[in-house]
C-alpha cells in the first residue's frame, strides 16, 4: 500500500471573524488545532476579519485571541501567509509581527507540490462592479490609508460601520453577474503569472471552474452562526493534488 501524500498547504478565506459570531470563531480555532497544525503552510486569502480598523486595535480581547492562535501555530513551525481582502486590507506590519505571519501582495505565485499556483483574494477581478472598483482604488491608495489611519480608532470604526451598512444595501440591488469575477480579469491573472492554477475567495461561491486547461478554485465563506452552516478549505499535497474539504475535514472533492 502506498504511503498517503503529505499535506503541504491549506487555503481559507472569507471567515469574516467577529466577536458577535462565536461559533464561526470557534470553528476557526478548531481548524487551526486539528488541521492547519499538520500542514507545512497556511494561506489566509482575505476577509479573515469582518473588518480591520488598523493595527492599533491589536489589543482588543477578540483580536488578541485570534492573534495568539495564529502565533501558536507559527511557533510550531507552520508558515502562515496573509493576503488582504476587501474587509481587512488595513492589516499591517504590526499585526503580521504579532501573529508571526508574512503579508503577501496580489497576485502572488506560490510553488507548492511541484506546481505554481496563483493566489488572489478575488475582489480586484470583479470588474463589472464599477462602483466598487472605484472605491477599491481609493481605499488601497497609500495617501488615503495614511489619512484614514491618522483618525482616532473610534472614529475609524464608526466610518467602517457606515460603509458596511452601505455595502449590505448595495448588494441587494446588484446582479449575480456583477458580484462575480469576470473571465477577462481571470485570464489576465493567468497570463500575468504564467500559471495554470488559480485559487481565490471573495465571491462566496465555492467551485472549480475550467478555463481551457487552466483551473480556477473558489474558496467558500465561513458562517456557522446562521443556518445552514457553511465553511471549508482547499488543500494541496506534496504531489500537487488538490482537494476540497468540509468543516469537519471530510474530503468533498478530489481533483487529482
């Protein structure tokens, strides 16, 4: 009997961690202990937090608990990588140092299991949503971020709360197509990175999409504080095989 291939990397995104969703947070901590601790690397591909107002909020009890859990994983020798999402793009060097992880720019190309895999959060590829793309360009601007971060933390949180409410209202009027990635944007990522595998989150529509010989894997969002519960992750083993897993670790799809 052949020896099972070792898992080398796990990928998650869109957990939207927040103190008011304790079951989702608990599922994340279990995932770190039972699954991520047995891989070589963990890739966090955006929107791990519901929002992030700045690294001066590291000391809040909930944030401190998340940071401690990630640091404990890093201290075991697990490499942890963080990519900004549309909710937590203000995570900076202070958070990275405290949690023991490395910040990634997008697109990022990772060499895993003998293949090159392109990684993005996914929001930059939703190019039909022109209003969001304008907003994204504004908030990802260094000057805008510096001005925003100069405000008191309480003021920043109030502004973010208003933006989140506006985003929820806007989503009720946007079509399914507008809130998904566009084929041209996806092909541009493949072309720019020279890869044939892409993993991303953001859309909350887990699936495998074929673009000719190229494969695009979409991560699920996590939500255990509502019914039905959602969540899961993607794994890559040392031979390059890609599998999709449910929250309890069950293999849902094997893409060998």
